[in-house]
C-alpha cells in the first residue's frame, strides 16, 4: 500500500495511489450517482465533462477515514473526487474489456 508521501514523491502514480481506496461499494455508488451511460459517453480522460457537483455528491461512505489517515491522508472533497473518478475509470475499463 502506498502512502500519501509516496504519491507526493512520485513513488507511485496518481491512479496507483487512489486505486488502493476503491471498493466495489464505491464503484456501486459511482454507478448509482453518475450512471454507466454517462461514464461511457465521457470524452475527457479525466472525466471533467461530468459536472464536479456530481462527483462531490457521491462522497466516500465506503472508505473509512482511518484508512486514509493510515496512509497519511485525510478526507476532503478533493480526495473523494479522486477516488470516485478512479472508481469510474475502473468501471469504464471493465466495460471496454468485455
């Protein structure tokens, strides 16, 4: 598992760092809030064509704050968005590999 310091020191990539916090439950929340169609229609590699407010509204109920703390991070909307976008990318990649 990577720490936030590892991420800042480029020991791991953005995706590697945030991917470790993605759960199936978080993927389900992304699907419920954003929808598979909207994810698959996104034309932006960072999913920025989906309004930020939608990402903010998903939250991180599936990621315990103590897990983030163990990795030198804390719960913020920015962290929430990064984890949810990583979950979305995993969903999209899963669909593309079918």
